C-alpha cells in the first residue's frame, strides 16, 4: 500500500496568528518556515512513504516544498482546512495513493521513528490517529483508503476522527509519542516545546 504524507500550509502571512502576543509577524513567518523545513526534512528521510505532498495557496511555501522534492498541490483559494485536505486527498487518490497521512507542518520535534510508527500501524481499511498533548486536537491522521472518512479537523478533532472511523466500520488505532503531541499553536506551546528539546 503506497501511503503519501500530506502537509497543509496556510499562506505564511496568515499563519500562527494566535502567537501574535508572543511574536511579531516577521518572527511568526520565520518560525513557520523553520518548522516546515524540519517537517519536510524528516518526512523526506522516511523511505516507506510513497511521497510527500504540500497543499497550499502560498507561492513561497510551494517553492520551499519543491526544494525538498515534495509534490505541490497549489490550491487557488483557501476554503478551510478540511475542504483543502479533501481536495488534495482526491488528487493523491487519483494519482494512485492507497493511503494518506495528514501531518501538520508545526511539529518542531517530529522524528522519523514516530512517522514510521504511524505507517507500521496502518491497515486498509484503517484509521490511525495521533492526538496533541491535550488529547483534543489531531496532530497526525492516516486514512486508508484515502477517502474512508471525512476530515474533522477543528475543535475536539481527536475524538471526532475516532468516531468517524467507528462509523466507517473500522477500529481506530491511536499512536501517541511526545514529538507528535508537541505542536505550536499558542504562546505557552513555545515554552513547552523548548523544555522538551
């Protein structure tokens, strides 16, 4: 089963606005670029992936993705995360992907071993989900076949993705590791991630 990693990235100028109290706009852009660099580097070393794709409307993000050999799915507008992922997933499925691993670009501690653990847990049909450190959001979601469940990113998405898997007739597999749990959304996340380094 060929599984593709899919990284959704907002326009850089609109990214991480909840960090506005801690970082000025140029510093937020710098942080987002650095985290995306790291994510692309890590995923590029995972040999069991069929490929890496980035879905974004941002030209600068597209250029960065191309530097790392990722496929760019350039959406003409930003219809929202779930709609964007659905659009991109359709493209990957039509190109032959047997599964899609959605992984955000804001996991600064991401390790190859954790990505490999997600892939090792994959079955088809199957859903593998990894929560954030609060066990509320979803920091990684592997779905095979690609359109088995609808994307439910947003409030309480960790539980909502598990519920969607159950509704599709499969038992969700939960993979939890410290690096997958450590995303950066709020100012306090900056200190938590720094303490974990």
